[in-house]
């Protein structure tokens, strides 16, 4: 059974006979997309973990792309009816949109086991453990034989609009140069299965020999990395023409480390 943001009002905190529960089937997977409290947040979804595995995309409360202004949302690409529904219950309805995208992307929507969304965002639950990460949505049942604990809470990030899946990478850059400068460093990944846009690794004071780390959620699974593009900019004209490079760049895939 797949629970697509199971309902909170009248169901949260009730006995298991009343609501969806992992005792209802051999395998119950849940996608939580609107689990903020009903009052005052108008959250329609249930907060506690209630399945064998529970996915909390983007933390499970506020979905990217749902904070658009009402007019742009109602006059939606999918038509006025879809747009009006999204305006009223955008977070709640993301669950079925993620699910339908998951059918097309069997390797997408990896859920990382973690204590909380904040811990996940800080990179502490990266990469996937040795048994791998389950895929949120249609292919979640591939993980059925690997569950050991009572509840398994899983976290991931998604895009703002279709296509929703993102792939997580850890990028570590060690700088080289003669002197420190102010600016930012961007990196783009190129691989056997596609290329990413540029992602900012750090900004502020850039010091040669210092190492900077960032976790990025890329819009494509690049496969085997073939090239990394390194760019830096100091945003203003510096008469000394400082030079900055990267002595090493390490790319780690969340899927297999």
C-alpha cells in the first residue's frame, strides 16, 4: 500500500483501526508532503511515521514551488482547474505528482535514512548506507526485504516543478592561488548520462589551500563523472588580476558513495 500524504484531520493520533497503518499490508510506504499542523498551517497530511518506510520530501511540510503567487498558480500550465486545486492544496497534491514522476525515473527520489530534515540538509546522512537507499514512490517496494527497525524515516529534496527528482552529490573543492580574494566558486558536473547546471559551492572570502564542501541536489543523474567545470568570480574589477584555481575537486555520489 502506498499512502499519498494520508489525511491528518480526524486521523492523526487515532487508533490504528481508524487510520492507515503498517499493519494494513505486507508493505506500507508513505509520502508526507503536507504534514504541518492543521491549525494554523492548514496542513492536510499526517506527521508521524505510520508505514514500514516513511518519506519526508523537502522535510514533509512545505514543498518547493508551492509558494508561488496565487495568480500564477491558478493560471497554471496544466490548466485552470489544476491550477486552482494547486492553489488550495498544493503541498497535499505534490504526493501524487511525485509518485507519477517516480514511475518514469526508477533511479530517482532516493530517500536517505536520517534523524531529521535539518540533519539531512547538513550532510550528516550522506551517502546512502551499505544496503542502499529506497526510492520514494512506485519502486519503494524494492526495499521491502531490507527493513530492520520499527520505523524508517527518509529525507530527500525535490525540484520545484516537473520533472521533480533530484540527485544528491557531495562536492569538495581545495583552492590554489597566491592570495585570498572575495567572491564565489561554482562547479558543474559532466557525466556519461548527462550534465548539470552550475552550483555554488561557497561564497565570501576564498583562501588558497582551504577546502570547501557543499551538498548539491542536481536535476540530472550524471552517471560516471567525466569532467568537472570549475568557475570562480570576484564580482568586481580587481586591478591586481588575482588568479585562483582548484588543486583538487572531489565528487561523491549519494547513491553509491
